[in-house]
C-alpha cells in the first residue's frame, strides 16, 4: 500500500513545481473566470428564489447548485493538488445535492426554492470556518 503525502511549500515560498508557475495572461484570466462564475451562480440563485420564468433559470440554478458546495469544499481541501481538489470538491458537491434532495423528498417538502436555500445554508459555513481557523491560528494552511 502506498501513502500519498500532501505537498507543502518550502521555506522560501516556492513549491516543488516552481517551473510550472503560471505567468502572463493565464494568471490574469483566473480571477476573471472566478468572477464570471460567481456572477452566473448568483444570478441562478436569485432567479430560482424569485421563481422567474426566464429561460436562464434552469442552467444558472443548476450551476449554482453544483458550484456553491464545490467552492466551499475546495477551500477546505487546500492541501491537495489542483486536480485532486477539483475532483473531490465536485464529487462532494454532487453528494451534498443528492442528500439535500433525498432529505427533502423523504419529508415531502421538495421545492426548488427550498433546495437552493438549503444548499446555500450548508455551503456558506465551510469557507467561513476555514477563515476563522486561519485567523485564530495566525497562519495559512
């Protein structure tokens, strides 16, 4: 059996793959894509909460339901490499959505609005707990 270790930065701040660091326009594109994803997720949540008849309601709400828990879980899993963190966060997002749907169906209170609110309520505390832990310990993990 093989044990995989978590990659940590060296004492000078460089990681093991410092030659693969992104530079140029690829680095400037990441915050832009993050902002666009946040906007699409926010629009999806708002359209679902106000029960809008818009054609964009379904795709944007689905994006929100997948992205919100995935981003929350990705902040908790910062020690993993990028691919592992993405894969685990997306899998956890699907699991969270399935558990919310199953719970709501089991108690016969299913609604799109309730699903969006429940996923939001479950997703928001995770990154806040990580930030609070960092603030208390005084260091980033």
